[in-house]
C-alpha cells in the first residue's frame, strides 16, 4: 500500500476498524501424529491457539510439584457464563510447564493453560473448541455455570496424569462428575502413544487412541466417528454412552454401526466455510486425501502420503490456502468465506514432540510460535530447560517492548498492511533463522548425549545456553525486520498507543468470526 503519512494515520486506522460479531471467537486447529507416521518415530500433538483478539497473550510458567491437597476455582476469564467450576485437587501433584492466559497470572488458579508437559513426561493440548449436537444437548445439557470448561482442563488434569491414557481417564471422570460447561476436544501424549477426547454432551464423552501409522486433524468440530468400545486399548468412553444415544433417539442400532459424529456433533451450514475447508486442506496436504462431499464425515485417522516431520506439521499450521484464490492475505480479502488455519488472533501455536528413545531432558520438545503462525518462527523449548526466559513471561494485554509476544504482534501487523509486497521477505528471514536453529539443535543434542552420562548438570546447562542463544538471535531478527518495515511503511514515528490501536484494528479486519 506504499508509504503512509502520519497525518493520514487516524483515517487509516478508522478504515480498518470493524465490529466483531457476537459468536464465540475461541477457535483452533489441532494435528496429532502417531509414532509410525513420523520420520523419526516421535509422537506429535500440535495446535494453533486462536483467541478472541490481538491482545490476549499466553505466558510460559512452571508450576512446581505440590504435596498438599488444594482447590481449583475457575477465574471465569473471558467467560460470559460466569462459570463457577471448582475441583478438589488431591495431594502429590506433579510439577508441569504450561502456557496460561495472562489475565490469570497472580490469581489463586491459572486459566487456559493451553499446552503443557508434566514431570512424568505427559503432554496435553487443551483445548479445541467444538460444539455438540442440539439433540444431544437437549437430552443432556451443558452445565454452563458449574461444569468444567476450557479454562480448567490442563490445570485439573495434567498434575495427575502419569500417561496419556490416564489423562483421558482423569478428564473423563471430571466430565462425568462435574459436567462439561461447553464442548471441547483435548489431545494427550506420552512416550508410547497419543489419545484424543471429545465431549458428547453435558456428561458424556468419547476418546480414541491415534493409530501409530496415522495422523488426525480437528478444526472446531468434533471428528471422532466409529469406535469399538469393547477395545479398551484403543477407545474409552463415558459409561453408557451408546445406551444414552439410543434412549434419546440419537442412534438407532437397526440402522447400522454407532457413529459418534452423527449423533453427538453439531454439523451446520456454518461448518462448511469455517471448519470444513481447514480439514479438507490439511487432509490433502499431509495425506494426499481428497474428500468431496460436504457432510463433515471426513476420514478420521489417515496414513500420511509421506512420513511427517515437525517441519511438515509446522507448515500445516501455517496454512492459509496460499496459491489459491482463497488466500485472504495475498488477495487482501478479509471477507474470504473459507476460514484459514493461520489467523492473526492466534496467541500461540505449539508442536509438542516426544522422542521415546532419548533422555528425559531432550526427549520432549515444544516448538512454540507466537501470534500469526505464517509470520512467526517456531522456537524449541526442551523439557529440561531450567529457567524460563524473561521475555516469555509477564506479557499483558498492552503493548510492551520486552515481551516476545508483542514483538511478533508488531511485526505481523506491519506486514499485514501490504502482505503481497512485504510477506516474502519476512518468510525468507524466518526460514533462514529456523534452519540455523535446527542445525544448532543437532549440534547441541549431540554434545548433550556425549556429556549427560558424565555430568547431568553440565548437560542441562547446555540446553539453557542453547535456548538463551537462539532467543538473543530471535530478538535481533525481530528488531531488524521491524525497523525495516516501519521505515518502508513510513510509520517510524508511531506512538505506542497508535501502534497498539493499529494492531487491534488490523486483527479485527482479518478476524474470521465465530468458532
């Protein structure tokens, strides 16, 4: 769009502003990959966490082990139902690393701890917003004011999960006893397997083990279908799920096999543009699968066309229909009906990789990107990291120049002012940086493996030094790119207040409403 004069700024910002609609805006895209479907035998759970605006960061926190019992009390953050869910937390809780919403920091209970790894090496991705069918909810409604909601799942489950399957069992028990306050899907992984759970109604749920040779995609709509509930190695459910469905006319055994999607998942016209395109695109990108009917009954577990790497999953999480007329950024079309995977209101994206045959400190890696995934680098954070970087703590809902989240938000907003002209240079810089980080990872891990048997503390210090070094380089990259773009766009003299408003209004323009 060329240079913008300061005297034109207020008019420019006003032109970008549009009102958000009243639908829930929490929306995500989840990818889970079994160990025989990856190039290195690792297990992957990954998700874009898309919040309701541009100013909603997640921070990295470490919750220490706890011997005493406690009480989780919902903060009701961004919850119009004033949810009052609480849960007795038993003693002997495991410590864990997670990414809670900034608004809950300093409160008695954290909220929206979107992804985490506990001391036993169990990982969670919570949660994918989904919606159960009208008929299922008529029979067994959500407990909106007292049931477990997305803000609480990690906090009440991860401290006690000693395996992925145990995480499923624990969350299932919470849903059965307290009820679900809304619909959601949750991924779990450990060194052996990955599982995915979806709500069915206020008190019912279904979970399935991801086949080792397959991957799974979800995008704001329940995806599970057929499940053999007698095969407890691969499926788990609330007691009496099929009987509940039969009794309430959701399922007729005379018409064939029980299908969870058909009886318990909402499937409307809205899904055809908001959810279907993401599932279709990623099934094609990762599995070479083309599915034409607009019925929502996409293949659930799919063998990849080629075994998948972390880089393949990252590429999928960056998808915005590039190279097609549906690319809203290249086409500068915020009214594009097909909602992309990568959106500006993302707070963070994670790719959590578990490599079963490596020592604990480096077996689990969370690749974290902040903001719009298309314009953010994925940074590896190892389970053995001793000190959380200061720039990944303390981000609030206001622009600051210390937090990495806001550095990315500023860069991404600048690119979005003229995406067709500016994005390619940022893409190239990020790709080169990620390649450098990957090369340094290989070297660091090799040195770690040589050293860990002799001196565990020194080996862990390598992880910290590596992390500190790449974050220093990331800061330098962001500073250089941001300075270049502000000069190019004629925005060098923008105040912090004006930049914060530009960030918010640009996101509103490309919001892609509704979950």
